[in-house]
C-alpha cells in the first residue's frame, strides 16, 4: 500500500473503526487511543497491507488486542495499588448521560460484546468473525444468540406492559 493509498484508507476507516471499538470497549477515549495506535503499527507495515487482504480487520484486531492489554495492565495496577498503602478514594460513577445501548452492551461479557459488534456494526459473517477472533463458528453463533437475548432483556422498556393474551 502506497503512502497515498494508506492516507485514503485512514481517512475512510478511522471513524468507522473508532466507533466499532467504542462499542466493543464502552470507552470512547480508549477506542480513539487504541485505533490510533493500531494505525501507527499499520503505517510501519503499510507495504505489506493489502486492500484486498482486509487491512481494516487487521487494524481492528490489533486495536482490540491493545485494549485488552491495557485492561490487563490497569487491573494489575489496581490490584497492586490495593495491596499497597494508598488505596484510591471514591471513584465517580459513569456519566448518567451515556447512551442506553452502550450501557446495555457494557453489561455483556466482553466476548459477546465483541462478537455482536463485529456482526452488526462491522457487518461480518460468522465465518469472518471466527477468522478474526480465532473462535469456532458454533461459538460465534452461541455468543450472538446469547448476546441478542441479553440485550433484548436489558433494552425492554419496563413502562410498556405487554397486552395479556385474550
């Protein structure tokens, strides 16, 4: 991929990938950071990135792995902090103005959230998701079914009662 092709690819894909990672991680700033870092890694190997070889999937996978690494680092740091003498004080709750769907997605297990994002936002098939995640097709289907069911339950409006069967 030439410099010009990479710049065009970046311009077309950065917002879409950031949105996808935002849904996967539930944190816009984190999504922006990992997508940018993934693009930096892609820039170094742009000569080997092939438009037909799905560079967007490569960047999405790298960004996801970066996010997971960051989560692990923060968890280990928090554990070490708690073991030490200076435990952090009260942590503010999330902003109540967050989108309902993002809140519902955050309650799903990470792998279900990632699978749903890849299927519905990235418009990938079960086979493509399996190739990108390394999971089997049946596992992907299970994540999709369970994730949809959990979202349907979490997103139903309790103010609306279903009409009784007559």
